[in-house]
């Protein structure tokens, strides 16, 4: 940032030769940086307690009228009140009421480590106040001039071929600090200067950016990481954030915020201009997914080769994700960046309001689920000719799975009957078994347990009787009663299979 106009500080006032000001004591006795504090204003008062009428950050001038016949404790109380109010320095006008600075006042200021300076009789208090006001005005003018020049430089940078990158680079140069751009997926895509942050700090900053993007609301925020201040500004509109600009700087002044705002506007415009192209690519990818689902891989291969470096090598795994609508754009952008970094490694597109991801290796599925807290169903490895079947596997795995990433082979291992685990199947099973359960409840019988044991033992009366610990005639009688209550001939395999499925689905 521009530093040609000296900041209005006590040090700057003391350097003004025409004021003839003199610091009392040694600078080493003061608080660190005491002379470099910003002086917001210069005020004069001879009140015994002027603090009700003061604000923090000002320098106070006094002639010492209030100290006539005052003891040491009066000086210490006076200076302590000034320090507590935030006064940054005290000027004592000599040769008005007394010659020189009272030793007790000098001692009180040393105890509080507050700067004390002499204002000689020939220097009017108004001259000191005017000098500080001029310094404030000069700095304000310099800052406004810097802001205009910075915005002009940034606007010219935006006209370069890589307008967005050039704009961020110019912002980093103007602010003399690190600037990074995170995309909608929370990935750092540009930074100036390169490798300007420690990896640990960068990882923590990326976590904070990810949290901001997950909230999905436009925001500007300040935070500290490892003791270093950062400012973050979101890009895009609420619910459709396009990224975050992070700046290694704390709270910016009005001019600095204005420059950052202009960059945010330009970056947002650049992103919006890219949106139409991105939407066209999304529609094209969706069309290629439909082509693959109809068994026509030739067209998809040709177009994907020309635009994205080709489709992943077969055999491929197909994944379907239920990423929330608010995150689907970020997921898509992350996959696009992944495909650009490793051409031909991954392909994605929409099909039936779900995102379909195609990859040769399934590491990308685990990373996607972790990064975006999404659930995925993953098919078995297949050639492109079996793409429709693999898509059906992925949909089944997503619907049946409970883990972040569910693979179809895990679902297939649980058997066909496990696919009946649904509310509709449970309702049908309950209705099918209702006559047996009602009879058991009313008569104290064990028809449900008997039928289950009988079916488990391949419909063998003797084996079921042994397992239940009852006579075989009892089992035979219960099975006969169950047939009558169900209105079903259990001598046929189809009837027994239907009843067995009902028992599996309705198992308590």
C-alpha cells in the first residue's frame, strides 16, 4: 500500500521542526510503539479530569493550570485516568503557568509508559492541532489517490488474456500481501505470490473456506490463523457461490475495502461469463451420459476425446451420488478440475436428476464422498457395452447403502431377499402374517414360530418337531391350522417361498 504520506503519529508531530516539540525522557521508557500510534485528533484542556470529554486515540495538550498546589498523587491519578481513556500522548505547555514540566508529572507518565512532550510557549496549541489535522488530510488524500490508481491498474489487468489471474496478481501487488482464489469446490486454484503461505496455514485456511462455501451464503469475514490475520470475500450469489478470495491481511480501511470490492466484482463477472460455457458443457456431458446409457459409446468417446482428453479406460466403475442441490455445482466443478488435471481419468454428467461419475479407479469416489459429505453408490467394473447395467447397479447401491460409499458387490452379497427391505415389502409381509399372529395372540399358540422352523428345516415335520421340542403330530396340526388361516396350500414350493419371504422381511 502507498506510504508516501507519513501517518499522523506522535513521532510525526515530534519531527515537525517548526513546532519545536521535545519528548520528555527516553523513548526506551515508553510502551513499545507508543510514538507510532495513530493520533486521531489533538485536543487541549486544563480540566482536572477531562476524560468524560475525550475519545481514545487523541493527544491531549495542557498548560497545567489544574495542577496548582497539587501533590504527587494528583499527577499519578490524572495520568492514570488519561491512559485508561486511551489517550496516546500528553503535551505540556511550558512558560504559561510554570517553567518546565513538573517532575511529578514526568514521573507519573513514566510509570504509565505514556509519551510526554513539551510544547514551548512560542508554539500555539492550535498549531500542533493543525499540523496533525494536515497529516490526517494528507494521508486520506494519499489513500484515495492510491485507491484510484490501484483500481485503474486492476481494471487494466482484467483486460489481459488471463484476466482473472492478472487481476488477483495486481491485487496482491497493490496490497503487498498474499492473495488466493478458491473455487466453488474449496480448491485453491490461483495464488500470488506462489507458495506464499506455509502448508499448515494454507490447510487451515482451506478448511475455513470450505466451511464458508458449505454455508452457501454471501459473506465477508476476518479471522486469524497461526497469529496471522486473513480476510475472506465470497464470489457469486447466495446459494450459488462460485468461490472465495482470501487475503493475508486483517481489517482493511475504507480505500482497501473499495479496491477489494472492485476485484470481487470483476471476479464475479468473470465467473458469470464462464457460466454460459459451463452450462453448455454440463448439457453436453448429460447428453453423452444418455448416449452411454443407450449403449452407444462411440459418440461419447469421440466428443470426450476432443474436449476433455477422452473417457476413462475400461473397465470402468459407475457411481451415482445424492449430493445436495446446494453442493452439486461444487461437486461438478471439482470433478471438472480433476478431469482437467488428469485428462481422461474421470468423466461425469447428469442423468435423471442425479450426478453420474465414471472412473477407472475408485479412489475418486472416496475423495468425493469425504470432501462433500455426499453418499455414493458404486457399480462393479464393467466394459462400456455394459454401462446401462452398471448404472442400474450404482443406483441400487445408492438406494440400499448406508455408508458414504456403498459398492454394489456389498449389496449383492446380502442376497436377493435383502432387496425387499422396504416399507412396501414390510407392509405386505405384515398383512400376509396377520392371521397367524392374531391367532397366536388370542389363543396362545405358536403358529409363526412353528411355520418358520418348519420352513427352515425344508418342510420336514420331524426335524421341525425336534428343533421346537414338541411332538411331530403337534407340528403337523399347527401347519394344517396355518394353511387354513392363510387360505394357502403350503405343499407347493411357490406358496412356501412366498411365506418364507414374508417371514424374512417381517423378522422382528
